[in-house]
């Protein structure tokens, strides 16, 4: 039984060594897998952070673009409003100029009509004066003819 006891112990020793080898390899594999998992998790976290930062940067960039577009639209609207005000003032000024020009023309026409009326009145009075003189002359001549006859 001694040999078989030794064989048994040898076999148990072989099993123990095989088990311990398997155990160490499995522990080593698990350690490597755990290390890989930690590395992958860290890489994932880094990627997640990078993507988040990129997203936030794009979001900020878009926000800035919207703000700039809004500013530009406000400036364009202010310029358009100023242009409308300028055009309105120009139109108002032009209308006032036209109104003043018409008033001046009307006043010139009235002056011309007044002068024409005065000229006509003088001519009429001169004509009436001449007619009276002719009538008086004719009357005087008739009276003289009557006196002489």
C-alpha cells in the first residue's frame, strides 16, 4: 500500500499543481481582463468627455451664430428704418419745396393780374378821358355851329 499511497500523494500533488496552475492562470487572466476593462472604461469616459465638450462647443458656436445673425438683422432693420426716415424727410422736404414754389407762382400770378388790372384800368380811364374830350369837343363844335348858324 506504500507505493499506492505514494502514487496517491503524487497524483494529489499533480492535481494540486495543475489546479494551482489553472488558478494562477485564471487569476492572471481575470487580472488582465479587469485591467483591460478599467482601461476601456477610462477610454470610454475620455471619449464621452471629448464628445460632450465637442457638443458643447458646437452648441456655443451655434448660439454665437444665432446671436450674430440677430445682431446683423437688428442692424439691417435699424438701417432700413433710418433709410425710411430719410426718405420720408426727403419727401416731406420736397413737398414743402413744391408747396412753396406753387405759393410763389400763385403770388406772382396775382401780382401780374393786379398789374394787368391796373394797366387795364389806366387804359380804360385814358380812353374814357379821350372819349369825354372828343364828346366835349364835338359838343363845343356843335354849339359853335349852332351859334354861327
